[in-house]
C-alpha cells in the first residue's frame, strides 16, 4: 500500500514539475507589469497544453490536469471583457488586461477613437516592452478585434446616453447585450468539445446521482454535522460539486458535474488542441466583434446619417451638386470680373445656403459657412481664390470620421477645382463683340499707339489677322482647360467616389470606415497633383490657367488695345508650358512612378495634337 501511494505521488509530482518547468522566471522578474505577468502565465499554460497535446496519448494525463487550470485561470481575464461589453466601461484596477484606457480622453473628444484605448507597451526604467508581451498568445490574432469591440461598445453607450438613438434601436441593442457572456460561451463550448458522443448520457446520469445524494443528505441528519464545521462544509461542497452559501447549506443549488478526463472518443484525440481552443474562445470573440461593430455602423449610418453627410460633402466640396455649386461660384466669378468686393462673408454665406436648398439629399445640409483667410497672398491672378474656405459643421460622433485633417484636404481639392472652373468660365464667357469693340477708356500702355488712335483700326488687315489668331488661341485654351476639367471631374472625382462608396458599404468596423475615408481623400489629393512632390506639375498647370485668366482680361479690353507682341507672349507661354508639362509627365511615367498620371498625360498629348490641328 505504501509503495503504491509513493508511486502515485511520484507520478503526480512529476506532472507538477513538468508544469512548473514550462514557466520561466520572466513572469516574476522585477520590473514586469501585471499585464506582462498575466499574459505570460496564461501563455505558458496554453503552450504547455499544446505541447502535451502534441505528445499524443502519453500526454493526455497532463492535458487533463491542465484543462481545468486554464479554464479557471482565464475566467477573471474574460470577465474583464464581459464587463466591458455589458457596461461600456473598462474595469481593470489591477492593470492585468492588455488594453489600457486613457482616462484623460473623454468620449466626446475628437481624439477619442485614436487615443482613448491602446494595447499596453509600457516598460520599466525607460525600457520599451513590445505590445505582444502583454497579450496572451491565444488572443494575439484577435487583439485588434477586442480593441475595436471595446471602443465600439463604449461609443454606443455614449450615443445612448446622449439620447441620439430611437427607442426601437436602443431596445434592440440592450436586448442583444443581455445575451450569453463570453465566459459562459467559452465554458459551454469547451465542455461540449471535450465530451465524447457516448459520454453525454453518463454526464446526465452523474448529475442525477449528485441530485439523489443531495436529496438523501437533506433527509438525514448529515446537514447538521456539515453546518457545524466550516472546513467540512467546504469539502462537502467540493465533493458534491454544489454551491452552498456560507452558513446556510439548506439553500444549496446543485451544479452540473463535469469530468476533465480525456476519453478515447473525445474530439481532443482527433483534432489539435489549438483548433479546438479556437472554436471555444476565439470564434466567439470574432462573433461578438462582428455583432458589436455592426451595431455601431448601423447606428452611425441610420441614426447619425454618416453616409448621407459624406455624400453631402462630396456634393459641396467636389461640386457633384453641379447646378447648385455653379450658381454659387458664378456669383463669385462675376463679382471678380466686374471688380466688385467678393470677399463679403455674409453675402457668400447667403449665396451658398440659397444654392444648396435646391439640392436633393437624403440628409439636409449641416450648417454651411464661408471663411476668408486674409493672410493668404496670391502671387498669380489664378490664386486669387486661394483664400476661400468652406466650413461644413460636423457634430459628434461624426467628427471621428470627418475630422479636421479630412476637412483641410477637402478644402484644398475644392480650391484647385475652383481655379479650373474659373478659367473655364472666363474662357466660355468671352464674347466676339467684346473683342472687336473699341474702348478708349481701356487702352493699355503696352498697346500699339497707332492702333489706339484709330476707332476703326480693327478693320485693318493686321487687326483682322490678329483677331483670327485670338480666336484660335481661345479655342486652344478652352480645349486644354476643358480636357483638364473633364479628367478631374470624371476620371478622378467621380470614379473615386464610386469606389469609396462601394468600400463604405462593405466596411465591417469604424476603423475601416476611417481608413477608407482617409485613403479616399488622400488619393484624390494625390491625383489632383496637390502633394509637394507634384509641385512642378501643379505650378505648370497653374501657369496655364493663369494665362487663360490674363488672356480673358486682355480680350475684354478689345482688339484695338491688343498688339502682336501681347498675343505672341500669350501663345508662346502657353505652348512652352504645355510642351514642358507633357515632357515631364512622360518622363515620370517612363520611370514607372505615379502610373495614375498616364491617363492625364494621354489627355494632354491629345490636347497638343488637336490644338495643332486648330492652328492649321
């Protein structure tokens, strides 16, 4: 008997030694944070289970030993997640969880989504510890999902507290949050996975036996003995696997008994432990992530009208609402042309808001205002409009997506489009009668003195020839500006908008919405040639647009005040800029850089070819 006991204990001690040897001193090293220690402990248990499971049948005893340990050890960790999901607040007073909440960032702050939560990467004495060290190994693939799920749930609770949800949607969300907790799902699934099909009846029979024993003890005088001894009460509870409130055994409730022993028919004998554990925990995390993030997106789409506001901004800044924005900018162009003050903010606000009233939208436009940056100085006539900014008011929580970074890019693209439209409007507004009309009050110092003294000088052969040349140059400029305008409005803005809309519809969480929106704005910014690396191309286009504006101003003075020298200067500058633009873009494309410029380059080559035909 003694030898048998020693052998049994030796086997048990060997198991304990193998278990303890798997855990190194890292978790207890000085300077390690609680999150690191917790992560290391859970990772060590998981790795030990994987190791002994890979040993096959010889390691099943140790697997049976470790399964209840990891099941119990992971409970407080998952309970943190459960409470976070249920209440919308992260409770981690001991700082054992791998996600930290910055209490200084309030939920209504514009930096909430980016800065309120982060995966711990703190160290001791200035030594940075990688984030992976704080995340248990079995959660590393879903760490970002847990982070997004937690942020989403807190934002949803914030929206509810702000009274922004309809009662029906609020009740649906609260009902969904009352579903089974993550730990309950984990426990239920892992036990189901470990039970062999022929063991289910045995478990049920074991439960019945426990109930029978409990009923028998109630009828006997055994309960009085158990109640009188606390230690005996605890052992009695453990033996029968029942819950007995301290000092009151009679109110005990029987728990379902479960054996962690691995039978030959268990799924663990036929599948790797990692795969089973993934189904038991990771799959439930992924499922809750999809539900929670999906709920947030539905709230932002349906209740906060996020997608409708994004559509409104495209109609406004990218002028997709053609008629309305045409009415707005034509007022500005006419005032500039007539030399009137166009920078009156009150007037511009009125014109803009009246213009957008006729735009059919799913969501009415937010507060629209116009701002003038008086510090912006124009070096060219075409840059006169660079001081203009549009402000579209976006309230919380939409400012998480439509932030100041995005609005700044929207305005830069808007101003670039406005320059193109101004040049095109000026060229199309030119009248043949204005060119041939003699106006002595508009005589130019640089004009030919002889022609300015003759009211009928435009009838002279040289003036007739110059008039014809002016017509040809006008058509060349119109062809260039119109080609550039069509390229930007269709191939850049319209096609980019369709792609963005499609990606929005397929987004699974708010992180993707923010990322898609930023990529969309950044791509448009690049394709509109606004980055610093595109400066030389952008400045060349600006020079051509400026030539168009100055040409129109000269046209309005009449042919009597235009000499051959003025015209030759316009024509040569335009031809040189166009040739330089095509050359440098072709060179960039041949190097394999910025392939998206190919379409624009081919458009400009076609412009050069067609303008040559016009001249001939």
